[in-house]
C-alpha cells in the first residue's frame, strides 16, 4: 500500500472504477440485511428506522446471525476503503493536482477512518468497558475522518475541474456537494439533540441512519466521476477553460 502511495505518478494506472461502486452498495446491503435479520429474530423492533428511529445501526448488528454478518461484511469494506483513499490520492496527483502534502493528507485521513471502522466493527457486540470505549472512539473517528476525507477529495476534484484538467458531468459534482452539505446539516443537528433533549434516542437513531446513508452514497458519485473521466490519470491535451459537461 505504501508503494502505491509513494510510487512514481507516471507509472500510475487508472483506479478501478468498480471500487467506489462496491463501497456505495456493500455497506448499505450489509447494514439493512443485518437489521432485517435482527428484527426477524426479535432482537430489535420492526419499523422504518429512517423515520421512526426505533433502533440504531449498532443494535442491528449486535446479536444473532447479524453479529457475524456485520463483521464479515464491514471489515472487507474497511479494507477496500483503505485502497480507495490511496487510489484517490494518487488519482488527484496524476490528474495534475501537484499538491503532494494535500493529497498525502487525503490518503492519511481516509485510511485512518477505515482503520477506526475496523476498531468499531470488531468491538461491536462485545461486553466490557474497553469494548464500549473502542466502539465510541471508533465510530466518532470513523465518521469525522470520513467526512473530512470526502471534503478534501471534493475540493481536489473541484479544483481540477475549474482548471480544466477534468471534464465531468454536472450532476456528479452537484451530487457530491448536496451530500456533504446534507451531512453537515445532520451533524450540526445532532449536537443539540445529544446535549439538550431528554427523550433523544429515536431522533438520534434516525439521524444516524440518514447520516450513514448519505456518507455511503458519496462513493456512488465518485464511481460516476471515475467512469466518466476519459484516460483517468492522463491528460491528453492542454487544460481548457471550465470542466463541467452540461448533463
């Protein structure tokens, strides 16, 4: 992984477009199947968790067969996330983003989020103060670093698009901006809810489900961008003014 991050940009091949698509779909499938299994076996209430907030994502993957499925699904997702963030960093650099500190920071923050997702996943369903601490720290750092990495990647894509190094469908950038703004709104809304509301569990759970869905959906637009960019990692001609296709 370190060799991929530090190797010569000229030898860098196009990142696999299937990678962000997997990251956009696999977590959603795993989490929702875990919830359905837990509800079926009576470990959690049956409801629409996005609206009613009857249970948290953690509770959905904590008991019965969901305990094993959650770990079997999310640990590979976390490992693929490490590959994704390293590729994203190299992709920006090879697409004429000559800011090595910023692109290296993107890889470090993104990989950190993935590592703490593993910490959270491993500790989920285990009892004791240590595991409770691991879950709390794991989920906080995972969400925080993931959001920061997504902002850095979006900023890099916007910069290359403005400079004419990338030509992208307009909806791809619009979708990314919509998601990061939505994440910011949900994150800001959760602060007073956690600190001032007494009966906060249902609302907090609902925000958690929506926040996770939006964060995962970010990778879908990365998939569209990687697919729509001709010759990823290699610019055939000089930069042209503007870089957004009217689609």
